[in-house]
């Protein structure tokens, strides 16, 4: 996988992770208002986006596992950072929901 192909995968990961992050922040806002049904729905929508981000990421992992050389640039590093912080946000939101429900 050349650098341009890896960059395109990185852009996909950023797009899906960004969409998930937006849904998670919206879910947090709904939970703060006590709208837990809407908050849970938004978390599920975010999870769908995260699954798509993982599918994109898996393209690179599979290529490398097949022995292909994968040129990773800053875009992909950014994508990984974006994905991991969004996943952390998802995990944190679960705990915040429990606090808001009390």
C-alpha cells in the first residue's frame, strides 16, 4: 500500500471517527438533559461509525499482514489518534450516563 492509498484510508478513518465523535458529544448533551433514550440511540449511531472506521483501518492491517509494504504518513497517524480518542470518549460517556441517571 503506497503513501497515497494509506492517506486515503486515513481520511476515511478520520471521517468516520469524526462522525462518531459528533454523535457522542450530542449524546452527552442529551444525557445531561435526562433524554436517555435519545442519548442511547446516538451512542449506537456513533458505534456504527466506529465500526466503519475499524473496517477502514483493517484494510491497512490486512495489507501489512499479507507482507505488503505500508507507507504510513502523518495523516494515518492523525487518523489513529482521532479514532483512539473517540473510542475513549465512548467509554467515558458510559460512565457519565450512569452518573447522570442517579
